[in-house]
């Protein structure tokens, strides 16, 4: 086993793939993962000793179990959803790819362990990950504390969202990712006891302890909201409270945590408002659909950070205001921004394609409080119409 101080990594597509381990397979996977080096450009064959795989060898059956596990790994596949190019968004018509996990795995009695190597087809998910910018890291000593495969999978699912402090999944999504077969734990109470509660107990001993809330529709549990602790930096503590919503949307498109933090800082400093974020998302999506943009996440980040579309956004706001404004208007104080309530309401009721990813407030009044009043906007009457104005 490599040093326990080592950091291990996976591409986020692999974290969200559909597969399920048995404990022996999980330990072999971790054993191989721990032996990957950041500068590896190809998979190597590695030896994993028996004492990393089997902790109780009484009864003499451990060798047979490991040999049988190697045999079954020959047909072990990952079920990975194809994503739109340059994003983490699911396609409107989902498509999936089956990829064998292992190139080979064989038990050797002479050496007392397993010789194994990953399938080259999964190299993009495990090697040279910094080139993709779409990956998650974990401390090896933390993941090795986990005993059950479901707890390990949930650890990585939460670790991916560590910068946001929460992750909401439907029960159906979680069952899919964990490869819980139809008919297995048909009652949610059993699913909760055997998977959620067990994972919570195991993760309590790691750097990702969590609690969870169950969201129901009627009497049926539809969603699970995982809540976990964060060690927020001084910079992140200054970010707007709505970060969890718009930040999660940008993460789903493919932006990493550092990029989202940079955008959050600009929002907090008043460089632009959330309307500009929605404007950029809508503009870049249309360019992507026309083939003008290949890597949508990078284009969105560039447009937000460099603000090169901000003038277009401001011109759009002015055009909307001019269209509705009477010819003679009394002098007003200098404004940072002003929006007609009717237009804000229209945007709330009919969000753009990417704005729908945001977890919007349940009522329009709460939406105004979170997005506008908290940023210094106030009501103002203009020619019989209500406006939101920030001085």
C-alpha cells in the first residue's frame, strides 16, 4: 500500500457512474487507485497483497474468495452516462456507455496477492486529470476508513460537492448510481437503514460527516438532501448566501470549485448581478447549439470573469427600460441597476434554459428578498409602475 498521506483522484463522471462493488472488489479498486501517480500516462500492472484485501483469513477460504473475485471482475462494467461536449449536463435523450473496469486481475499463490491493471479505456477517468479540470480528490487515509462499498460511493458523491456543503439527489438517482437493483429494498425504510444510515455512521469517522433531510411529495420520499461540514476559507465566507443554488448550477455545467468561487467574489463585490449570470448562460448555450462554442464551461467562465458580455447585457437592460419609459422623465439619482417588477416577475415565472437549474425560492416574494433586497435594492414607483432600484 502506498503512503496513507497520499491523495487519490477520480474524474467526476466516474464518481457518478452506475456500478456496485462487493467489499473485495472495493478494496482492490482502492489498492490500485492508491498506486496511480500524478504523472502516470498509462496504466501499469500492480501487485496488491492479500492482507490489503482480506482482513480475516480464518477458515482457509480467503484464497478461494479472492480468486473468485478476480474471475468475476472479467465481466465487471461501469455504466457511464454520456454528457454534452464540454459540460456536465445530461443530454435531453440520455445515452450511456458500458466500459469494462479491468484489463486483467489474477490471484497468484506464489506471491500471495493479486496482479491487476485497469482497462485502458478508463484512462481519461483516472489519469492526467488536471488537464480536464473536472475531477475530485480525497485523502487515501480517509477513504480507507470505509468498510462498505455503498458508503465509499456516497463519500465520493458528497466529496464532489464539498465546496457547497450540500447535495440533493432524488431517491431514484441515488439508487441508479449505487446500482441498487429493482426490487432490492422496495420500502424506503429498508433503503434508509441499510444504505443511508450505515453510510452516515461510517462517514462520521472521516472528513465528510453528514446529516440528511428527506423531502417528500405527499407521503413518498422523493429526494434526499445531504448536508455536510465545510472548512470555509475567509474568501468563501464573503460569498453571497445564494452560492449553493447558482454555484451548484455552474458546477453541473462543468465549472470547478475555484472558478465558481472567483465568480462568487465578483458577485459579492457588485461587478454584476445574477441577471448577468443568466444572460451569459443563455447566450453561450445558443452559441454552443450553433457550433460556435465547443467547450461551453470554459466559454461561460471567460464571459463571466472577463465580463466581455457585460456591455451587451447592460444595453439589453437599457433597451428594455427605454421601450417602457415615457419620453419625459424627471432627473433621478445615479443608479447601479433598475428593473421593472413586471419584468422580474416574468423572469421568475419563465426562467431561461440554464436558470432552471438554479434552486429558486418557492415564492416570488422570497425570490425578491434573496436576489434583490439582500443586495440593496428597494421599491420605487415610476409612472404608476413598481421598480426595483439599487442606488
